[in-house]
C-alpha cells in the first residue's frame, strides 16, 4: 500500500487538474494506493470542489496552519500506508511513477527517502537563454545515473517534488519539528519562498541511519506559471534558497556564518564583483543577500529567539 499526498494552498486549478490526471493514468491499480489532498488554508475551501470519485480511497483533509511543513505533517497523519509519496500540485508524473516508487521501496529497504531523478520544466512563458544555469533553483534538473547515500550529501538528496518517504523515517523528523517551531520556517508558507524543509527532512533521515536517493526511472514534469520565469522572482527565490540552505546546515551542526567585513574585505569584495560578468554579479549578489540574512537570523537564534522568521 502507498499513500499519495498532495499539499496545496489556493491552487491553480488547471495545474492541479493536470496533476490529478497524471495520477489517474498510473499503472499501479488504485486499489494499491490512497490519495489524500491536504487543503492548506485555501480560500475558499477545496472540499466539494474537486471530483475524486474516480479513486476508491480519495479524500480531502484540511490543515489551517499555513505552511508546507504543517501540511505535510497533516498528510502523514492522514496516511495509512508505510510509504508516503508527496506530490506537488504542479507535478505531472509519468504513468509508471507510483509503481516504481513501490518497487524501489521494496528493492532498497535501507532507504528512508527516495525520489525523482528527472524533473523537466514545462513553461507558460519560455525562460530566456541566460536563465538556463539558474533553472535548478526552480527544481528543474536531472541526474544521469541513479545515486544514493546514507550521509547528508546534497548530490544524493531527492527534490521535495515527488518525494517518497517511509513513515518511520518521516515521523522521526516531524517529532523534531514539533519540538522546534523554527524549523517550520525552512519551508514554503503562503507567499514565502523558503524552501529547505524537504532537505531538513532528508538530512534528519540520514542522521537516523537511513539512506536517501534519486532514481532516473522517476520522472515528472514541473509546470511553471509565467511569473516563475520573471527575473525579479528568480532573484528573490535564489536569495531565499541561499538563506534557507545556510540555516539548514546550521541546524545540523555545520556553521557557515558570515563574519563582519573589514575595510580590506570590503575592498576585496568590491574588486571581485567588478570583475564579474553582469549575470554572474547578479547571481553573486542574490547569494550574498541570502547569506547575510541567514547570519542575522542565526544571531537571533543564538540569543534564544526561536520564533524568528525569514522574510526576503
């Protein structure tokens, strides 16, 4: 048995419909998996607006606490299977995705989390050529061969889109989250672009002795609305992800805290930036802004303020 959980907040209906249609076309018979849509504070509520009559175990659960982490926790509570598959509301899975998730879980019992090796972007507005090196920030990337590790190595961490986790591994992570409200701020919440909650889960899974991996047979299309290829949006997203990644490492004992710059340091940085091409300078500034904001948040954490929130 497999539990498929879609967490959604005020979804774009055509994208959510495409996600559900891809699930409807799965080769794994519906009797072998359940479908749970977690309505994360949508206005109006989604109950009664989505036809799930095609699935014998399809239902909608409501989670009013805004944020991807509370929504995922709600989905885990609702799920009845030992393996939970988190699918975003803009993911279109290949027909064999669910069957392969089940097969991989059986063939790789040491893995606590596994997911997509290939994420293909489908754009409402095609991104400009200069954006190509930065599309991985939009979760558009792939691996050429299967990879896994039982250490916290980012190259082996699968993305949150299409992420399968064993219940025991996920529960160990969420128990930590319940004790530390700050960890909820690592993930999406309303219009926030923080995005390391899935990495926090995977890192915790490896700390508990499980492995994690990405597999090329697990493929999905990631649907992108026009605004996601906007330069200003991407710059904000990059800064948020750099901030989230520094905070993630800090929470797991890896310190990358920026120290106050000396005059010599500022001059050196100015010279370095002057030598960069315009786009490289743009990306460097987004990274620097994110890292500096992370340093401010860490300073608050070390003063004992666990309620501090990210805002970029």
